[in-house]
C-alpha cells in the first residue's frame, strides 16, 4: 500500500512538473530535410534557428517563455514531412512552424496545419492555395531577384548579350528558368540555349558545348549543390576560355571551389551576409553583425547565408509575439502581418496582410572569388 | 540537329565517364565471382576514394602521389571490414544471399551517414593531376584528366588480367568463381579469397573515385549513381565477366552522352535503361555471353 501511495505521488508530481514546464516553454516546430537533396540548406536552416533560439533565450525567450525548437527530419520527401508535421501538432503541441526549404513537404502539410490554426514560417515558397497562404509566410527571396541580379551584372559590366540557361529539373528551377526567358528582353539579352542537367550528373560538357555552339557567352546556372563545381570544371575542360558562369545562390564552399577553377570568370548571387566585409555601416550591417556575433563562435568555417534567413525568421517571430502578446497561433499569424519593416541579416522583410512573401526588395549582390575570399564583383 | 563536333565531343566524354562505370562494374564482378553476392555498397568505395584523397590532399597537405598511395589501401580496408563485419558472420549463420545483398545495401547507407557525420555535407574536389589543357583536336577538346583516366584504366585492366591469369591468388579467385565448393575441396581458402575480393573491389572503387573527382566533385552521396551505373555496366557486359563489365561501362557512358546530345539530359537514364532492357531481352547473360543463351544458374 505504501509503495502504491508513493508511486501515485511521484506520478502526480511528474505530471504537474511537466505541465508547468510546458506552460513556460514556447514550442516551435520545424520540418527540415536533414538528408536528401535539401540537406545542405535545411541543416543550415536548422542551425540558424538553434542559434537564434539561444540568442533570444539569453534575453529571456519570447514573452518570458523559453524557446524550444523541435525539428523533424523529412528526408526531403513530402510523405515524411506530413508524418513529421502531424507528430509536431499532436504530440509536441507546437505553437508555430518555422520549416525548411522542402516546398513539396510544406505544401503537403499546409492544409492540416491551416486547420490547426498554426502559422507556418517557411524557407520555401508559399503553398499554392489562397486559404493556405493566409497562414504561411515565406522568407525566400522571389526567384526573379536572383535572375535580375545576374542579368543586370551581365548588361552593365560585360559585352555579352547572348546567354544560355543551364537548369536542373526541380519545380523551383523550372520556375526560375521560365523567368529567365521572360526577363532577358528587359535587360537587352537573348537566351540562345536552354539545357537541363541532373544534380548527380558526372559530366555536363555536352550541355555546355551546346550553349557555346549557340553563341552563349555566359551560362546562367539555375540549381544548387556540387553540380556548380562540375559545370565550372567542364567549362575549363572544354577550353571555353571566355565563357562566364553565373551561379544561383548557394553555400560559400561551392563558390570557393568553382571560383578556384574558373577564377574571374565565375560569379554568384549572394546576400550581403555572405560578403560581410564589403558592407557599409548602417542597419543592414548592424543586423549582419548581430547574427554573426552568435554564428561565428559556434560555426567559424560554415557559410552563414541560409542560417541568416532562419535567424531573421525567428527575430520576426519575436517581434510578432511582442505585438500579439500571446503565443496563440491565430494571434501570431495576425501579428506577423503587422510587424513593421524588419532589416534582417539576410534581407529586409516587409510582411503585411496582403504580402506574405517578406522579401520585397532585391537583396542580392554579385560576388566572385578573388585573393582567397568571396568578394563583391565590381 | 546536333553537329558532328557535338557527337565527337560527347563520345570523348562518354568514354571517360564510361571507364569509371567499367571499373565499378569490375568491382561488382570480382565480389560476385568470389562469393555470389552482389555488393550494392560498391558505389560508396568510389565516394570514399574521392573523399579520403581530398582530405589527405587539402586538409593534411600531403602530396598527390602520397595521398593516392595512402587512399587506395585505406579504402581497401573498408572493404575488408565490410566482409569481416557483415558478410562473413551472415554467411556463417546461413543467411540467404538475398539477405546478405540487402545487408550490403544497408552498409552503403551506413557508410554514407558515417561519411556525412565525419566529413560533413560540403561537396569537395581537387585539382586535375596535370594542370593546363585541354588538348584540342579540331574543335573537340580533351581534358588532361581524361588521359589519366584512360591511362590508369588501361593499366588497371592489364594488371587485373595479369593478376587473374599469372598469380596463384588470381587463379584461386577464378576457381572460386567457377565452383566455390570444388575450390574448397581442392584446398583453396575460399574465406580468404572473399576477403581479397572485397579488398580488391574496394581498391578498384577507390581508384575510380580518385580519378574522377578532379573532373567533378565528391560528397557523401555521390556513390549511388556510380553504383547504379556500374551495376548496369556489369549486367550489360555479362555479370561476373570483368572484361565485359569494362566494355559495358564504356558502352553505357557513350550511350548516355549521345542520349543527352540527341534527346536531352532528361532522357539520359531513360536511354540507358531502355538499352539495358533490350540487352536483357535478347542477351539474357549480357552482350558478351552470346545471343539467346538462358541465364546461367548460380
């Protein structure tokens, strides 16, 4: 009898302690592709969230509650994302999602996340249905910004007027390719060849040779990962001594390796945080410095770009919670729409009731690899 | 309509990639002949070859030749570990070949994850063995690394031929491939032969990885496509026939390159797999085993 009494008392105490802890914690769910094609970006996203949570927790958390980020690996697959989202809603009872770049996974979960009345902060593009978009906020720059930054550079800094597009077959890359075709005329450029590749291709010389044969003087590469290094090496192997390669935004290590191969013929799209030494004093530099103060000690050798975006999303969330004075999902959604223009480490975010894609001004610079580091291409 | 230069250029590049597939295919054959197992972890040896060599070169600053000489035995040891830790215990416990083959697939995933945790997810590469180039013949460009791939590939084929025909160990491996039980009755240490087969196969994968990485990049997940294409190469050539695997790899590499020229990159694998289906339909034992013969029971 005595033993039963003590066990009951212990269980009651544990339950009460757990309940008190839950009330003191602000749980944020994050569906990220820690393996699979999105691994590089989504690991950075996860780590950016963790660093931001640490920084905010140091200052007392959000509304006095300690932030706890719960991550579920979706393996870059929508099916796994759905399972993870459901678990975080039912078991973990998160207040909001701040998820990675697997757009298909975020799309697949958007309907029931909306029904649960939980906002989704996303590294990816917005879900496609209007109702779902009311609950989602994208921290991704509109794809046209990356294209425009490269076209502008070619127009203003080179004599090249014919370009080729080299793209992978993902939906996002296809969308960018379409924009590349549309926007070329605005910059006085002509797209003379469009070639596709697969991210695991060991060789792209055929595609690059065709762009060259069509008169393309520059390759607009759309797609991320090591394929950029392969493309740079293939350009060199083909002896295309005048061809430029302009890469999508990516991890700095990729830029460094491709830059080592092609030298001053390799350019890339970069947010200011990837080129911090070039920043002039002002709010943007302050935001970058605030982020790097926490990022660099923990990850001195890692590229900060995608983590900076995750950091910014958490800072926007902190501001939304201040406005909402609540961690209720609906209140946070409404408050996010009222957050005034926020100058972040990656870009400036302007959310409103009608504007759920936060980046409205092109933040991108064109960078190159010179004297052993990534610098702004003048 | 693609130009003649495009076709010639694609053939040149297809030969380079195809030779790598061929080396991976030979790796499949060596293990299959010694044990009857299809080692689906073959692709990770290619990845490990590139990763270890890059680490020795870039992180530790070791000269290229030393890095290469160290990388090959290091990766070969990974093959030995796989045989000792996974394949041999399963065989001793009477596991079916299917179960062992599945275990090699699990080993591939495990090695990839260990590599990811150890080396990180950042793609890596290193410089071509000979700087400069390419060599231009008309409008067709041939990168210097391709000569290294061709030269080393030819040398390896010669060495393998000498090994299998002129050495006792090589002959013992061939005896195992023909009939393992009879070989054991004749006093050939079959278990040791399997160990040698895994080490040799891993070393071949490592050499392929060392050779191909300067033309592209390596990362924890690059092994799978090489493994799949090496497997296809081995089947096209007639599974178990090392020469056939090499020829199958060359054919596959050229075919994929031509498919990109004629149909686009999206059809590269469609063309390769369609070709594989045709080969299996008319040559069940592979192209080098004769027309219409039924599959040999193993």
